[in-house]
C-alpha cells in the first residue's frame, strides 16, 4: 500500500494533517480555514473527493477552526469522542448532524482503508485525544497537544513506525519571555504542552529500529524555532549515545505552510 503523509499546517495558528493511500485519505484536525485546506490539497494534487473524513483531537480553535465549513461544503464526516463533540457543538452549532461521528476511546474503527484507535492525552481541553492508525504493516501515531506523556500515550507512541509528536517550546525562551505568569504556568504544566527537552528526552528513551520517521509538530511562534528543536534533539541524542540509522528521518513541521510530502513506504 502506497502511503503518504503531509502536514498542511502545524502550530498554535492552526493544525491540519493529511494521511492517504492510493485511493483515499483522511485529515487529522481542521484548524485552518477550509479554503486553505482545499487550496493546499489541490497544490499537492490531492482531490477533495479522496478525503473520507476528518479526525478531531480536541476543541481548541487551532484544531477546529475550519471544521464547520469543511464539513458543510463537503458533507465530510468528522470523528471524535462524545465529550469532545459536546465541547465543539456549543460554539460551532452549524455542524450538520449528518457529519457527526462519535467514537469511543481505545475502540478501533475503520475509515478509508485505515484501522484507527483514539487514546486520551493530558491537555487542558475538555478532553484531548491522540490517534493510532494502522495501514497495512505501518503504524502511525499522532499526538500534538499534551503536557506530559502518560503511560497510555507512551504505549501508542512506542508502537509507531511513523510518529508525529509535539515539541512546542524552548524552556529558556518560555521562562525568560514576556508571556504573563499564568500562561507560562499553563504551558509548562502537565496539562499544557511538551517542551523541546521533554520531547527529546522521551524520544531518546523509546527510539528503536521500527521507528523510522519522527515529525516534530506544533512549534510555538514566540518561544521556539526549528533550529532550537534540532539543537536540543541532537544534544540529547548525543548525550544518550543514540545514533540514528540511515532509514530514520526527523522532520520539523512548518508552522503555516505545508511541509513536503513524506512517503511512508
Ligand atoms: Zn494546539
Ligand atoms: Zn490545545
């Protein structure tokens, strides 16, 4: 099965990811305008008709901004838990009932040729989930907003061949920057976001030969840079004696523009 992944946008301005095979595709989050989603997919020669549904991680606007129009214009089904739907439907009432698909945590469902499972992660929304997606012998885990990696999330991350994980902020930039104290506290907390050191150290502990692609996602505009993410990861891996094999690739996802298409084969 030919498999591709593309990040259309990643970060606090908006998140949207595409995963597809030769026949169908799915989106993970719709945190940019539906016009941008359609435009970016068109630029990559991915017809909208290929999209079979959108998976939603949580109700923060950088993950659902484009959901209402996207589902309305394309009568696209959207999948998330009943609890997250409840939190979305209060401010976004125009989402048609026909598009609402309720899923249960840790229960597999089938969509577009993928077997998909959701699992809870620690973040300050009503509920936040990550996704573990099986496509043939490939296993993809996507976790973009989480303050710390609990045992459950770690299990799904460790099972992945292809991992999208947050590396949100550089600890020094955040602590010394001009965000108000309550916001710093929120981001640093177990229900906030993962910092570069946290992500790098976790990855150093779990990396194995089966993990061939790591995409570092959801970088902060004000408290991070791709250079700092790389530098922290390189330093941590060096200290822990980890040398990447030739098949193992690290990609830092762009904040507001699509990242080059990544082949999972
Ligand atoms: Zn977010
Ligand atoms: Zn969030």
